[in-house]
C-alpha cells in the first residue's frame, strides 16, 4: 500500500494472523506485563493510528489493509531490551527499555508507526512466502540432483536452508522492507497528528544508549 511495490505472497494472510495470535498469547503468559500510564499512552497512540490509517485508505478509495486486524497492545517489563514489534494482524508489544529511548509521545508514535507499517505492508507474509520458495527450491534441487543435496547435508551435518538464513538471505526483514516501514511509519505518525521530527532525535538517543 502507498508505495505500490510488488511483493510475493504465497501464504494466506488469515493463516499467518491466526498463527501470530497464538504466539502472542504465549508471549503474554511468559513475559512480565505492565498495566500503567505508559500502556495507556501506548493504547491511545495506537487507537489514533488505527483510525487514521483506516480513514486514509477510505478517503483514497482503497481497500483497508488493516480491516481484518484484531489490534492489541502490551507493555513488557524489560528495561534491558530496547525494542518494539507488531505481529501480523496488529498484535503489538513495547518493551520498557524502549521507553527510555522514545522519551515522549512523539517518539513513541514514531517507533509504533514503523512497527505497524511492517504489518500494514504485509512484510511477514512476504517473508514467509520467501521461506516457502527457498524450501521448495531446495527440495527441487535435491530431486533433480538425485538426492545429492541431502547427502551433502547428512555428511557435513549442515542444513542448507539454515545456512541461507545465517548468511542473511532470510533476515527477519530485508533492508528494502525496513526502508519501506520507515517511510510508511512516518506517514502514519504524521496522519495521526504526531511530530515526525522526533524520529531523528530517537536515532541519536539510540546511538548513545
């Protein structure tokens, strides 16, 4: 959406959303969650983004990519982790360590906008689809080579797909996807009424932390 970049989609989004929701529930049980004013602020920012994103696509006469999202927000008590993420389907987590970097609502909105952009742009669907393609390609090579690939893996104790992951071919999100999320995130933050100039300050603080 918006960037109009073509992408590979081999997996139904609904299936990935369902899997993400299950993992999210496990994380909620495993991690120490906080319910305080910070979580309230996160939910307020999130709701403004939910509404502004839907309104944007409605005004543009386009299908809303978040139509089937079941939005949810959690704050995880871990000051050592300066991170945040948004699963497919709108399942969001912020770590308390990230709040030390964002400092204010504009900073928090910038981070949330970036993470939400990954979900809006269906980057996880794209990533999972690439995974299927690599697995399928490995299987086809094995068949066409008369099982030589499997033989090599058994001899060396290595997994070809695992190696591809290690060398960066299957990174969580590619640089192209990260750049796209940066761009879309700025748009979503701005549409929601937040000052996107705070984004520069966030990266400055990240470098010092």
